[in-house]
C-alpha cells in the first residue's frame, strides 16, 4: 500500500489505536499468560499481532510525515526488541520442566531435548555440563541437531562433518514431542546426513528410531497397465480395450472367460522369493501390499457394490476372477517370503467397494475425471458400500493378526479423492470442473461427479465457469484465500468411516498394532485439527501421505526438482510439530525428470537420497513406489540403474546389521531403547 500511495493518515491512526488497545489488553491480562498452554499460545499470538501493528503503524506515520530521520524507527526497534526479549522469557517460563513427562504435558511449543549414553567427546565438543543444550525448551526441533549440536561440534573439533567420531557425538542427542498419549511421544535422535548432490555438504537433522525404509509391492493384486509388469501385455490385458472416455486399461474390463486363469498366472509370475531377497539386500525393512476389496471379501452371487448398471457390470468382472479365499495363497506367499527375509508387511486397502476415486489404481478407471466414484453417497452418507469396505478392513485386520510380528499394521484406505485443492496446483481440479459442469459428467446427466458434489455446494456448482475463473485468478495471484471455498464434507464422512473401521479392526488387533490413515498433504492440517482419534479409544493411529508431483515439462535440474516439493514438505513438517500423530510417506516416486534411459543425465540417486532423508526428518520414514516397473523411474528398486546413474539404495538406507530385527518406527513404545549400544538404528 505504501508503494501504491494508498496509505492515509486515517489508516495510520487506526493502526496506532489498534496497537495501543492490544498492548493495554495484554497488560491487563499479563497474569494469565503462563497459566495454561492454551491461554499462553493464544496470548503469544496476540502479542505478536500487537508488535506488528506497532511497527507498521510507525512506518506508515514516517512515510506520510516525510520524515527521513531514523529516531522514530530506532525507538520502535528498541521497544520491539525489549518486547521480544520479554516474549522469550515468557516462553522459557512456559517450558520450565525438569522431566520429559512433565515437559511433554505442557503442550504445543515445548520439546524435550536430551543426551543419552556415555560420550567423552560430547563434553569436549558440544557442552561440558550439557544443560545448555538439553532440557525442556521451545527450540525448533528441526534446527536443533544442526544449530545446537553439529555446528558446535565442528567448530570445537575442527573435524570434517562426515567424520565418524563427529557423527557418533551427534547421535547422542535426542528430541521428543508430545504424542497422543504418554507412551506415544514422538521421539527422534540427531543424525548426520551428507547430501550427495554435487557441491553440497553434511547436515545435522533429526531422525526416527529405526525409521521405515519401505518399498511398495504394488501392481500384483490390483494390476495397473502402466506399470508394465511381466504378463501385462503378454496375456493379462491382451485384447482388452478401455471403454470410451476412460483414461487407462483396467482389470474390470477383462471380459474373457479365462480371466481367472490369466490372473492366477500373473500372480505366479510376479510374486517371487528373489524379490524379497533383493529388497533386503538394498537395505529396506518393510513392504506395503496394496489389496482390493475383492481380495478380502465375497459378495453374494449377482451382487456388486452400489452404482450405475454399466459400472456394476465392470465390478462384477473383477469379483468373478476367483473367490476371495483363492487369493489367500498368494497373500500368504507374500507374508512367507517377507518373514523369511526379515521384512514387515503393511497391507493396504487400495480399492474400496464403489471406488474412493475414479482412478485406475482402484482397479476400474471411471473416465475423464477422478471425481466419479460411489464409495460414499454424494451427500457424504455412509451407505452400503461403506459397510462393505468396513467388512473388508475387518478381514484385513484378521489377516494381520494371524501373521503376528511380520504384519506391521493395516492401512485403511488408499488415496481418497481430493489431492488437488491447493491453489498453486489447481489444474487437475479445474479439469474436473470442466469435465463435470454443474457437478455431473458432461453429456451424461445421470453420472454424478461425487467428489465435486462433496467439495462444493449445489449453489456453487450452478456456475462451474465462475468457479474455474476464480480458481485461475487465485492461482495467478498466488492467493489461496481467493479461491472458491472447498468444504470438508468428504473428509468428515471419512473420519466417521475410519472411526467405525478402527473399532471393528481393534476387535482382533491389539492397541499397539498401527492403524494407518492416509490422505494427501493438503488435508493433513484438517486431520491434525479434527481427527480426534485417541490411543485410549482407537489404539496406535498413524497418518500417512503421498508425495507426488508431475511437472510439465519434466524437471531435469536437481535443485529445481527438490524445490518443487517445498510446499508439501512444509505441510508435513508442520503436521509433525502441530499434531499429536506420527506420519509415514507411504508413496513417493522418481518420476518426471527424464526418460530414465541411458541418455538421461538426471541424478536419480541424489534425488532419492534427498527424498528419503527429508521424509525421515518429518516422520517415521517412507516407502517408494514401486519395487518394479517397465518404466524404470517407477520401479527403481528392482534395477541397479535409473538413467545413467547407479542406484545405491544400501547407502541411502544406511542400515547396520545390529539393527536388524529391532522394532520399527511406529512399533516401539516410547520407553524402548533407540538401538543397540553404540548403534542407533
């Protein structure tokens, strides 16, 4: 406003008055500042607002009066500095606690920083009494390992950042944040990560104890044509054509009488013990196993999930391949091979009855938009399909319970519709609105675009052109607040569905077996504020997200490729800091940087290394999609190279032999040791 000449004396006067009234209010309420974490954080926000109005008010007065001197600004600065020092003292007082339990009960903003083990070099290089780098503090937990520990150790020791003695020193320091209960505190240890990108360095960063180093074993029970696993074109999808309007071939379109034998051969050809040997040799410790509802439950003859007649015919084809019990031998085979190799398995309901989106990953691509699905009613009602999904989850829980320690937990649902509500990435949402004017599929008034009908009100959908115009404008302006409001109706319905499914699953799963709730990064803040799942009522609940970007054109510059994920990483970081839940990245990939062939010079190893170590900072770990694929960037674990670069997964995963067999992140309780003596996992 200053630049545009829109500042007036009236505006300045209002700002000065606002600041004065806020400061007066704070003075009157000073006695309540440190009473509870809730009132403290609220007062802290008000205090910063008061300081901001004081500074900007003084600046605009200076601008209008034409004063070029600095006396007024010096006065403001000195007052601000004093106020900030007071604020820091208040924070320090709020985080005053002598034990970890007492500290973590203080609430948001307070973390427990600790020192574990015997480390003479820690005394020499970091702190002799350790008190100035440990205790209950309001420090940034993601900066602690770098700023408070590694930097001091480097300066004092004069050693290189990757020196083993220096790395050992850093690993003796730990960070904890309050979790869903006392036993579920979020705990990490400091580690040193050396970025393999040319010209980079080593950094101190937190990392979960024995973090999840995972691989998706996808495309087996829900084959996706694009993955191109052996048998895809040779026989499974042979002669199969996608219906008019669909974007991909789907298994629900295999009509031939030999469909069941095709699927049997495909599973035999693509579930091999040597796969699991390879996975372990590359340093991974867990696999995620996508399953469809038809792999877990049978419907009575002639019945399918609820939906339009033409779609029910397609679902009937999948259900007709074989009975759910017949899939069990291949599911058992996965668990057997994984158990022998020392891997955990996370079964995941990848396809719900009716589909949780219209994507091909559900086994049945629904056409030009993912907004077409029937898992829930378009008004958010939990109907028959949700009940069938709950039944499938219960069977998945029984499977997990029967597999004992080999089963890590269960994931309730994969990729519910709605991963594209961020204004900066609104193109898919715009395309959905173009495909579904007024909330129904273009040219087919009987096909509801349920996803959009749950996002927007009927009044909003009366004019989809207006919605598109506003989306485009907000994107150009980079102002998400200007975008048409999206309501959380689908998420509110999912919250209730998950609650019911957890209750059913816990009849066979003990409370400490993780139940995983997946959603896209843009919805994590909503879940952190609204989930309401407690250990007492629902057991150990962990959230998951997927990290995908599809830049067009492809990003072949390493730093640009990393920067493209900045917003989503910030969301994940904030979720760790602001919510009581742990987080796993259960899918990410190396796509959209080049062909992946020998003439591709993108450094996929460096990008994978960076990705894994980002996700280790902000959660329990990650799982790459996929183990194998015709497209090497989507199946980099089965291969030794992507592009012209060797994929050194053992180096990325950094596992030590002493850690094998220990509880994984999310399994170990808060009281468990972080690892063998001298070897933090």
